[in-house]
C-alpha cells in the first residue's frame, strides 16, 4: 500500500489578507472629504510631474503608489473592523458545566452487566 500524505492548503488570498492596508472608502461619499481628497491627489501628482523623470518605470510606479496611499491614509483613514462578540460566553460555560455534572451523576450508578 502506498502512503497517503495530507496537506494543509492555504490560498494566496488568505495569506495576503492581513498584509494589505484597507482604507475607509465610504468617507468618499461625503462631499467635503471627497473634495479634500481630490485636491490632495491633484497636488501630489502636480509635484510628481515637476520632478525629473529618470526613466525607471518601477521607481515612477512606486512614487505614484506611495502618493495615493499617503493621501488616502491622511484623508480617508483606515477601515475599522467590527469587533465580533465571542459566541462562547459565561452562559454557555454554565450550561457546559451543568451538562458535565449531569453526566458524572449518571455515571456513578451501576454499570450494566455484560453478556457472554
């Protein structure tokens, strides 16, 4: 017989889920925040155009990406995750304890005889 090997597969999306920054894009629905963000982006891109172009596409892309991230962080802020309530609370713990007490009370009785 051949050996069977088990493997835990983790998707790339699950592994990268915690590495990225998520901005609060719902703030763009507010008119004042949207205008402020547009002004900030326009100013940053104007400053990028004034810089001399060294011909490196990767460096240019990194500058654009950092400017967008910085503007979003300043104007929009980060997305706040909901704090979920724990499903196993003190009430559940009480039920679990009473269940165990009931099992032990039943277990102290006589055992049924085994048939031969």
